């Protein structure tokens, strides 16, 4: 079996998150700058070794004041922790196009095991002869597990920010050995 490297196509990929606000609605945001490297045996994604890195300085919630607060020590402390990292070490096939991706998630200097749900969208050749593969990844974390403990109690008895953060990513990859051959 040959080792195959897959490069992220950033123009067809995104990472988003959602967290409860005042426990009555959701705030969504996205990570503007990130990269993912994938290595498989041939085209078998159940053998994938995955490394995700994201820059928390590029989080956008469409509110500059909130984005600045998220970069502060109250949340991501980006001056001291400039990367969010996920290293996937095992893909468990759970259905025809479904996997559980097991790995380690590191944020704000804290590393914990994390399992993500992965939906395999399929593989196709683009007009230039390159093999593409697409995935939807979903999961959730408790932000307090990673030192993001800032919150404000409300007069109504609730809190300003929920603990659970839902993560959704769309990722498209290009098989590298074919891209080099097609160039």
C-alpha cells in the first residue's frame, strides 16, 4: 500500500462553531484561517492520520468587539496560545459513509481526547484530473474543559454563555501525487 498525502482545498472548506447566548439563542462564528493535513494508505480514509491547526486570532462572529473579547485572556488567550490543534489518530468506520474520528484536541494549552462524527461525501475527479474527497465533520466540546471559563450570571438566574460548543466543518481535499503529476 502506498502512502497518500491529501491537501486541504481552503476555497471549498470551512470551520464553524455555535454556542448558546443567554440560553435563548445561538451565536455562530467561524475560523477564518486553518489548515488540515491528511495521510492515508492509498484512498482508504479509515487509515487516515489527520492534523488540524487553526488560528484563534481569525475567529469571526460578525461582531468586532466580541471577536476582540474572544481573543483576550477571558477566552482563547491568543497572545499565549496562538493555535488550536486536533490530531486524529484513528478513523472508525461506523456505516457506509460514516466514521468516528478519534484524536486529541488542544486549545488554550489543554489537551483532551475528542471523538468527532465524520460523514464521507465521496470522491470525484475534477476537470484537471485531480482526485478530490469531501467530508462533513461535527462534534462538540465543553469550553470549560479547555480553560474558557468566562461567564456572567444573569438577573433571571441563567448565564450569558453556554458551556457546550458545537463544531461543524466542511472539508475538501486534493490527492497530492496526482496534482503534481497533472501540473
